[in-house]
């Protein structure tokens, strides 16, 4: 006899296959982007990206330079979304101060800082070379 938890997955997405899984996963991803838009930092980075991504095609001298410029901008937004996910999960646990919660949030913030520094370094080097 099978245990009920073995036959029915807790997450219905795990049971989906093929295009149905892709369709639903896309919906979850879009919901994540909408949730990210509710965060001021992500909104600022996304708005900066609307300027920087087209500019990358002017600054980049070949497809590789353009791709690296674009990737560095998108990386900042990816890391910001992951940082927000960590903060949200920690906040779900509870609002009280805890050393491990602080540590997790600080590490997420440090990851955002490093991605911003990487982006600034790549763009700075490209601008110096271009101009």
C-alpha cells in the first residue's frame, strides 16, 4: 500500500510534464518578476537596464563585448531577485531579530553589492576603451 504523500506530490507543478510544465513555470516566473517590481531596488535596477541595455549595443565593439555588458546588467537584477527571495523567506519565519537571519540577509546584500561592483567595473572599462 502506498502512502498518500508518495502518490500525490505536495507541489502540483512536479507532476506536470512537457509544455504544460513550461507554460505553468513561465507563469510562476512572470509572477516573480511582478513581485520583484514591488521592490524599490529591483525597480531602480530595471529602469537603469532600460537605458543600459540599448547603450550596450553602442558601447560594445563586437558581439562579445555587447553580451558581457548586457550580462552584467542582467546579473545585477538576478542577484537582486535572489536577495529579495532570501529576505522574504527569512521574514516569513518571523520578524524577531536573530543572528542567523541577520547573517543571511547581510550575505544577500553583499551579493548585490558585488554584482553592482562587477557591473560598474565592466562598464567603466568598456567606456574608457570606447571613449
